[in-house]
């Protein structure tokens, strides 16, 4: 008798890691992918001799990738490169560019004359962040939950000293430790990695400052982030995992408390013992399973992360005033953060992130050229459904960036691609264009997040940003391990 068959819908990082773990355990795995290429948001854009990371451009917690490949007895099939400095921050109205280092001594030099006794304050601040990270890592993040009660019981074992952080915002926690706006703003940028702002993110997430500045730092991949996907695909091929591209699921069938099949746009039906869904876990339940709890009306009332507005530029010439990872900020941080979630027009004086992969990977651009990936977080499509004004935002960002780095970007563009939240929603089935899925407020984490095991269908599981444990490359890799634990217990191999 053959081993259990598993069909995974979607080929994002969460599902690729899940397929890797399951195939090495002996399961027969097939993957169905809507696009012509695997990776989901961790993808690649190639145009006119330039290559761009479409989505994620760096990550923390690199050891989760090491755990993934160690668990299957394989070496890491790509080369990790630690970022140093981690990134730079450019603030409007200031000539200085802040270089953000893990070395707190070097970082203190960056804030000299701005924050007295920075290193002492930072060590005290990071001590609290370190403690909450390690006190919750195995009780909240790396654990499956079958009920809200079980989750609350696990939370009750977290030391009580962290309780006040549940009721403070990220920004309020920073104000307890630092005086200067510059330090508070720079330390709070990690909140934007969660697709939120420091003014509506619980202070428990200052653990992210620990992961970036002390614990593991930030990492890139030699040759570009898509090497992660290519490396995993090579191993999946070795294990006989098939991936059906250009295959979009349009309907599902279920009976007797199990999902029996999924059907693609051509009417082809796929049956399996077990199914894993890498689409948005909340949206899938409403759209395909008709769950009232996840109707459009209910989904719209949940908290979602900001949407991505991305610009990909191939530039003629070398830009000296820019690094691999850069933030460009305005001069009204709180005002900007307060309006970004509820503005129905494109943001004025936008804040944005710029990744210039060609600084570290010259092969990403023709000789003498640069590739620029620009990300501007904007409201999701509940707030701003129409993007007829996209060109205005593109032009403003290009002009502002050119002025900041003192380089004529506008007149040296060799190629340009723009993805508004409309394209992001369409390409990756992102609900309302939300870039990172459900937000991470305390009412949407752990057992309060859509579970990675379906409530009604016994053989249906979920992996990815909107299920547990949450969003981010290393976090969905952890999610793949949680899925493996469930499937091995409930559908063991023969």
C-alpha cells in the first residue's frame, strides 16, 4: 500500500517548506500553483537584463532555515549573507544618513549628540525585548493550539512581568527608554515589517528589535532572495514532488467531514488523502467553504496589514549615495502613521523602503547599472480601492529619491514596472491587497488567529501568513514544522 498522498495548494515559501518536510518523511506530495513560477510573494521579476526581488528582500532568524534543512539531512542549498550594516535611514530635512549596526558601540556613534547614554539605554531596552522573545518562543510561536483555552493556559505560563507590555503600544515602550525622536522612529520601523505602525502595535513586539540588533540580525542570499526558492525546488525534484503551474483552484468538494477534492480552472479534479492550503487561511474559509465567520463582511472588520505599492526600476549608472537596504522617511512620523491606514488618496510625502540588490549582487543588473526595488506601504483596498492616481505616487517617489541621493534617477530609467495593491491582490490572492495578511494585534495571534487545522474538515490544514504562527519568512518556515507535527500525528505514513 502506498503512503498517504498530500495535495498542497499554492507554492509560497510556507508550502514549499511543508512539501520539503513531508516528502522527506515519505509522503507523496503534489503542489498546485496559480502562477507560472513558485515562490508566492518570495518571487522574481526579470526584465530588460535586470532581476528584482518581487517581495521579501531580507529576513531575520536565519537559524530557522538551518533547522529546516537540518531536519531533512541536507545542507542549505543557498548561501546566507549577513547584512552589515543592517540598513540605513534617511530622514527628511537631515543631511546625515543613519547606519544601523548590530554593534551597539558603533550604533551609539551614529546617535552621538542625539541620544545621551544611548548604549546604556539600548542594552536595558534590549534586555526586556530579549526576555519576552525567549519567554514566548516555545509557548506562543512554536506551538500548535487546538482551542482558545489551551492557548490562554499556555499564555498564563509566560512570566507576569511581561503583562504590562500587553497594554502599551510599541511607541509607548520606546518612550520609556529613549528621548530622541530619531532613535524612537528608527527602532519602531520593525513595526512596519508587520504591516502596521508603532502606534497601533502592542509593545510585546519590541522583541523584533532584539532579533534584529542582538539575536540574529538580518540576512540576504547571495545571488538574490529567489535562490531560496530555487534551492528548495531542487530538493523537491529529488524527492519526486510534482508542481503543477498555471493551475488555479476554482472550487472544492467535501463530504463526511473531509475535503475530498479541489478543481482547477480547466475542470481538472485533484483528490488526495490530505490537503494543505497556502492561500490566505481566513479568505479561503469564506470564499471556498462558505463559512459565515469568514464572510466578506466579517473579513472586512478584521485587522489587516498595510498593502504594498511597489516600483521596480532598472537604472543606468551607479548611484553612490545609496546602500543595499534603505529607509526614506518624511518629517511627520506620527501624523503620517495616523493617516496611512485610512487615507483614500495616495500618501503625500510618502515614506518608503529602497532595496538595491545590485550593491551586493552585481549580476542583478547589467554592468554599470543598478536595480531599485521600492516599497511604499499604503492602505489596503477596503480603504482605497482605486489606484488611478498610481502615476502621481510613482513620480513623487522617484523625484524625492533622486533629490535625496543626489542622482538623476528620472532621466536614467531603463526599465520600470509598478505593482499597485490591485496587482498584488490579483497575483497572489491577497485579501483586499493586504501585503502580509491578518495583522498581529493581541486578538489575532495564537488561537485567536485562523487555525492551521480546519475546524470542520479533518484532513484540511493551512500554512502561511494569515494562519499560525504568523507572517514573515522564518515564521512561515516555523509554520511548516507545526503542520508536519499535526499531519504526522493524525495521518502517519505507513
